[in-house]
């Protein structure tokens, strides 16, 4: 497999999945261009941004075909390959040096505003780092964790940092507070695509996401030691910010347009102090537009694998799964080859139990294309028996940021045909003599 994000772009380019913008473009014009690019689906690199030395890239996972090409399988089989690799582990290895430390900046030698980070949405409170992977270690056990956290630029060496209450990073921070010591973190920008996917997996707390990244790559991720903190980072990344989160320090952060396409209002969040930047000589900055296909594919692909693993464990014959039906990972469609009556209800309960953020789940027959919303609605229109095919589960845990209780009820839908009536529900096909 390719060594880094640059090798990935070469891979995409050969298949016509990459666009390069060589003409000069203003930073403020890029968000609108990214919205247009999302419709096309190709990855994109802006190579000449007015006033900035670094280039900018987006849409690393702009089409499902990207991962199908990487895993050398049909689109509907990506989830199977992913699920298989998630069960494997290939630990990273240390190397003496790597391109990510070709340039080292400390003290007053850097200003993070010199990098082309964006104001993504009209109501955002400022420029944000959205494509950075946060590397941290458990202060007690030393177990490493990788996660995604939004970071609002605040000063030349300071950002806000939002942690979810259920994240491992938040648990590490609480331990640091109890020990009355700062929490060292490294923010890695321009990681290997498999590192990005691994960081979005959310495995058990004792699992190092880099072991998963190695399995996804089929070879160990090479790491180098950070210059100023006790942390290891991918040797072939583009940029690394090294620094600390200080216990008890909170500042206003926001607003920010999130993946559900709403604005998160101003709130008190943590602060990241940067004391060193290492990078390649000609770095590229990744940005992820919240709620884009790029964003949802990154977050949703591991959840599809997670759900399918559970369904397979109860012998449901899953043919395809799509958790990205609605540009987020709150609604899922699953096609199955039904084996017994009422099996879809068991599948629905298993799916909800395997991923607590899942709010709506639709089970359809094996002849329905779950990657085509029109086909899903066709199944609802022609096969749903609402009096017995709708399951409502109130008072269940869901997406956490929910002061109005919108995500605490699950909706399950069985839109499959009666088991012994397939001849009456066979779909028509075009006549071909």
C-alpha cells in the first residue's frame, strides 16, 4: 500500500479521482469551492493559496469508490473487508527520522494562522482545524489514543479544543487533572488515510488505534518521537503541533457548524497550547467540511463494520449496509436475505445495540439498493406493513448533544416482503429476448 497521503493522492490520480487547482485562489473563496467539489466527489488539492506557503486538500473520502479501490473489492464489500481488518492488529514501529520533522519550529518562530485553516460555515466563530488527529496517552497506563477534535484558532500558538464527554481523550484529561499535571498531546495533520479511519473507529480503551491503522494498511505505521513531548507520531504525516492542555483552563469557543448541519453555540471548552511545530518542507493541510460525504464516510465506515459484525454474530445474512443515507451516521439502511419471519426485528435491535448514536434503521430485502435513497423509499412504499413493521424504542441512549430529547427514541422499520410470498413481490426486469 502507499506510504502516506501523497502516495494515496497518486493512487487516486491514476484512477481519475483527484483534481488539482494550480491557479491562485483566495482562502476565503475555498469553502464555496469545497461545497461544489463535494457534488463531484473527487479529492482536491489547492496548490496556490494567496498569502500562504502550504497547500490545502479535501475530500479524502469523497466517494465510496475510493475505499473500494484501496481494498480492491466491490463497493458493497468494503464493509466486509473493513470489518475483517478491524479484528487484526499490526503494531507501529519506531524509526529514527521522518519527513514530518524536516522543519522544526519552536518559541516565537511560528504562527498557526500562517497555515490555511478555514472558516467553513457562514456562522462559524472563526477559523478551525477540522482535519487534525489528536494523539494522547493515558497518564496512568501509557495507552495511546487517536481522536478527532475541532480546534478554533485563538492566537499564534493557541487553539480551543472540544472534547466529547465519552471520548478517551476526555478520560485522559480527567486523569491529568487528578494528577495536577498538563496533558501532552500532538495534533497530526495530513495523516495516512488509514490512520484517519482508525482514529474514527472508537475501539475499546485498551486498543491503540495505530495497531488498527497498521492492519488496514497491511504493514506497520512508522513513527518518530516528538521533539518536545513524550509522544510518537506518524513519520510521514504533513504537520504536527506539539503541546499541552492545562488542567482547569476553559475558554469560550464557537459557534461551529457541525455534521448535522446545525450550529453548535458558544460554550466553554478546553485550550491547547502549542510549543513546537514540525512539518515537511512543502506541507499540505487537510480540511474536513462538517457533514460532507468526506466527513461522513470517515466517521461512518467503521460503524458500518461494527454493526455488520454484530449482525453476522446472530446469523443475519447481510447483503449490504449504508449508514450514510442522510449525510450523517444517524440513519442506516440494511439489505438482508431474510431467512425466518420476524428476523428483521432482531436485526433492528442488534443494530441499535451495537451503535448507540444510531437513531433510525431500515431493513429491506436483498434486491433493494441501500446506496440509492430512491430505492429505499420504493421499498417503504411497496413493502412496508406499518402496523407490524414499525418498531419504536423510547428512552434509549443516543447522540449526546441533545437538550430537546430528539435522539432518545429509536425508529426501526421492517420493509421486507412476507417470507413465503416472494413470487408475488419479485421486481420486474426489462425484457431481453
